[in-house]
């Protein structure tokens, strides 16, 4: 799960850097939402036992 959180954080950081001076459009927000949802859907934990131990 920590791996997924890092990927989502990376997407959000990149989005913020690229959109800093720009007005956020509805299309930009939809694209961001789709990227985050796709990462969550495609996430496959490496070893579930390791995740449970944390």
C-alpha cells in the first residue's frame, strides 16, 4: 500500500509542478482524476504478507 501511496504522491507532485502558473481547467482535473484512478485499479501489491506486517 505504501508503494501505491508513493505513486499517487508522485502523480500529484508532477501535476502541481506542471500546472503551477496555469489556471486549472476542468480537463486538467479530469485527467488527474483518471491518472489516480488508473494507478489504484492497476495496483498489484508485491507481497501481501509484507504489507500485513507493516
